[in-house]
């Protein structure tokens, strides 16, 4: 599949949302016929997977750049900056971000390129959290790890993080809070908050900081 097709498909999603993504629409945008498009794309699912892979890779690269630009900052501060950057990117690319959530986990397990890309994306935050916990050097609560042994084992295998189970458990709890509230906002589930959804995100960011034991200065705006 050519890069031009993936970019045209992303533009179609950005304009019309997930429902607007069809082989016919993308072919029309490229000045091609639908039959000609099928010489490059096996199916709509194939095209959707290519977009999701591209979006996940772009988000990962964006987060890597944010972390690198904040190289002189404390690790806790870099976690905060990365979290805010992810929310801003997701809101600016709402339909494309939504598309990354449409593939069921059971289906994605059979698509290693997609699955690997999603773990690379999450690994950016996982490495930051692991680094911060290592720098903090305090004992970690073991209770959380006992709740998620299989999930922790799989996550460690996929991201290759040589850290205690308790550190991975803490990361997963933090990730669910931050990524979860971003997903809800992008999907329109926080409309009842009006223009105050950002306040909820910042509240979740503070709760993550408290859970990890991050200094308050890391949350400065």
C-alpha cells in the first residue's frame, strides 16, 4: 500500500470521521476508480489497519519528541508534559484518534504489526514511570501487582522493561486513568462538562502524581 493512499485515507477520516472512510471515497480523492484502488488495498479493513498503524506511529514519534525536548526537566515533569501533549494531539486529531480504538483486542492480537505499534506507544509512558520510580527509590506497594499477574507478565514481555511487577502495576493504573479520560473526551463522553473537560484531565493528572509520589512542582502549567 502506498504512502499516498494512507495519507489520503487519513485526510478522509479527519474530515468525515470513521463512518466516512470508504474505498470509494479515498479512490475519488486520489482520482482513481474503486477497481484501481483494489490493486493496492485488499479491503477496507486492510486500509483501516494501515491508518491505525500510521496514527500510532505518529503519536509515538510525537511523544518521543516531547520527552526529548524536555531532556533537562525532572522525569516527573516529563511525565506531565507527555500526558498533556497526548491530550492536545488527540483533541486536534479526534477522528483519527477514535479510529485507533475501533479494532477489538481479540482481532488485534492476530495483527502483530498493529499490536507491536500499540505497545511501542504505551512504552513511552511506561519507561518514564519506571525511570521516575527508580529515581524515587522508595518501596513500591505490592498489592496492585497481585491483581494483574497475567497482564503484568504480558506487558513486561512486550515492552521489555526489567522492573518489578509493582512498578508495572502502578504504570497500568496511571495509564488507565490518563488514557481513559482522554478517550472519553475525544469520544464526546464528557460533553456534560462543557469547556471544563480539561479540568477533569488535570484532576486525573494530579491523582496520578499522588499515586506515583511525584512532587507538586511537576504539575506547574
